C-alpha cells in the first residue's frame, strides 16, 4: 500500500490547523510550518474543504479552521477523501474485475491487509494526531535544556 504525499500532507495540514484551533490559520502559515509548497497545499485544502474537514474564514484574521471536532475526524476518512479507495487489490472493491474472486489463494490475505489498515486508520482520530504532535514538541523542548539544567525556583515571599 502506497500513501501519496497528498494524503500525508493533508493529514499534516489538518494537524497544524488542529494545533491552533479554534483560531483560523492562513494556509501560508500551514505551508511554512510543514515545509509544503503553498500551491500544492491550496489544491489539497480545496479537497479537504469539499470533504467538510475544514472551512475557510474570510477577513483580516482569515484562514482555515476545522469544520468538525478533532475527535470526529479519522485518519481513514481523510486518506480516503484524498486518495480514494485504499484497498490493496482492486478485486476487493470490484469482485467482478477478477475471474479468480472466490477461488484465489491470496484473497483472504488481501482482505486481512485491508481490515488491518482500516482498523489502524479508522481508530486514529485527528485529536490523537494533534496530541502526538504536542508530545513530540514537548520532548523537543526538554532536549533543548542543557544537561544538569535546573529551572530557577520561585522565591518564597
């Protein structure tokens, strides 16, 4: 299974927008923060908007914000919206496309692969990804402190 950069960038953009919720985030800021071409991200954002993951906000403080709560958006929904079907072999979507459907020795394997992938992606919400990002950022901050660093104590008054 190959997940395109479109799906990867789409999820990363949603995480970036989710981190800054409830504020509207300009697409340029998302592109800069994620190292994604703004032009490419605009195309992805259009699909995310049509699929009701984000909505645009006009004005001086405009940009994009989430259209639904983070815990109601799954990675599976996002990837399918940007990629289409995720089945590893076409006969799972269209059994009539293969003359061996029902008698293929690998059919059960591909069904298990499909179920496992759907289970992982469907069981991962945008909220989970945002929380993971927060943990990563917190670890980076801890690593920036010099060895043996002891933060100053608040003086007792």
